[in-house]
C-alpha cells in the first residue's frame, strides 16, 4: 500500500526552527512530484512547498518563501521540510502529499490545488508559541 508518514512536528518558540520528515512507502518518491500542504487556524489547506520529480525544482508559497526549504533523499525515500524563523502564523497541521501521475514535473500545479494530490499523510502538528 502507498502511504506517506510525517514526523518532526512539535512546539517551537517564535524565531526558532523545525525540520519535518515524510517517509514514503509503497512507491519511490523520486518518481513523483512531492509537496507539503498546511492547514492553519481559520484557513483552508494550502500548498506551501513542492518539488519536481526530475530536477528537484522547488516552489514555495509567498508566506513561506525564503524561510522554508523542501528537499528529498532518494536513498531514504524521505521528503523534508526545513522551517526557519518560525512565527505564530505558521502554527498548524502540515501534510505530506504525493502528486497524481501526469503532474510529476509540475510542482506549481501540485502546490496550487488539492486536485493534483494522490496520496496524503495524516499530518504533523506544528505549534509556534512563546
């Protein structure tokens, strides 16, 4: 069965950093576009960081650009999200996602809509508070 499992969430103070991991099973994540979505209080779930299959080209939402960094390790079949300079506005549940086949080199499409997601993780809670 195909699944992705997030880990690394927790409590962090404003200005701090946190690194999320997403371990994939049942498929090779290097064969798909992958991404991170988040649901923050009072907001709909949105794509914040996505990366292509072929060239690892990353895309970010304006809210996290220059603070977050997405990467992957094919040997570990793991996706990462490095989050720096966190603020309370970043508090929420972060979901790992795999794109549907046909959108494997279209990370902008993946991050633009849940329509392009085939596999969802259950989410990891990130709380930014002093």
